[in-house]
């Protein structure tokens, strides 16, 4: 008979009973304490005792008769036990990619967020250096994700970082802001030497992705010590303030008569920054602990 392996853990009465049964059956086995190996513990912690013979394993709970059949009658293995997973192919590209991502998923997410946040900040840098073509590509690509309204965006390399619509009209001229509030040259306005050049994401989006990146970097220092926030906290603190601030702006433009004097409501850059940062922070605090738990389990299985 092939070698029998018994996976156990300390203070396990079922494990002791299984050893008694093995002695009664006249079997010889090798006992392995799973607490001495992280990978084995992650795999068997909820299933010990586990008896392994050839390519099959028998996990608790099982009966004395089931154990006897498992050891003495190979033909009935499949009826009382499941086949062990196939040996992994460590040379395969898919395995290498899976193993790498399971260990470096957070760095990957942080890098993607950093790139997504960095390109809109690069656009005004390109503009001020006369590289209008590459900057235009960035502006146009990000228009699919952001409205880029100038009075709700930051400006770099100008006298001010933020402008009201009235200030933009006075400095840039109403001819460059035609199509207010969402169409024509108004949305396309990227800035000039008088006002500076527009960042390709609005103030709220900058706050969202900036706080997500900061939270992701901080999470790399704490990892398993952080628990996800309750869903009600996410809705009340993360989603609620942003929905109230942004939703009231949108409704005031769609239904101008709803606001006093029929004037659409414009939030402030500070409110956009605060509500966006709260949303980004809450989203990461809700998601990252769950992702950590999932990828840790994947990493242990791959190990």
C-alpha cells in the first residue's frame, strides 16, 4: 500500500479518534501538523482530519467504515473521497501571472489609479510647453469620463487655480465660452495664457481619485489589520454627501425654475473636493479589505 498521510492539528479530538481507527485497521501512516505550514493550514484548517492516499483525500466527517473502504478498496475511492487537485504547472505563463497578481494586486491598482490621475495633470503641462497635440488627445479621451466644465476644474500656470463662470467670461471672453453650460466651445475650452490651462478632470474627480490613491498607499502599510466599513457608513458618509451636492447642481440646470430666481446652483471647489474625497476614501475602505481577503486566499492556494 502507498504511504498514508494524516493531516492533523493540535488538540483535535477527531484527529485522535482517526489515529485510533487507523491502528485498528493495522495501517501505518505519517502524521503532519498543518499549523507548522502556512499553505497547509490555509488549505486544511476547516477539514481536518484529512487522510491522503495516492491521489485521493478523505476529509472529515467520515465514518470508520468509510475510512476502511478508503484504505482497503481503491476501486471505491471516488465514492467516498474527492481527487486531489492536479499538480500545478509552475512553468506555465498563466500560473506565473496568477501568482504575481495575487501578491501584487494592490500595487497594480495603485499604479492604474496613479496613471489615470496623472495624465489629466500632465495635459496643462503639455499645453504650457506648446505641445497642444498630445494635450488635446488627453482632453478628448477624458471627456468620455468627465464633463470638464471649466468653472468646475482646476487651472495650472495661471493667476488662479479656480475660477467662477463670471471670472472666466471676464478674463477669457464670452466668445470662447459659447455653448454654456455643456456644449460647443464652452466644454472644449482648455485655457490660455491669461487664465492658465485646465486640468483634464474636474475638481470632484481629482478629489475622488486622489483620495483613492492615498487610501491605497496607506492600506499597503496595514493590510490585514483593517476591516471594511459597514455599508451604511459608505452610503451615509461616502455616497450621500456627493450625491446631494452633485445631484442638486444637476437638477438646478435641468429644472432652473426649481431654484430661487431661476439661477442654476453652482457648488464650490471646496465642497466638490470634500465630497469627492469622502467618496473615494469610503470606496477604497469598503473594497480593499475584501480584495485583501480574497487575494490572500488565492495566494495560499497557489502556494
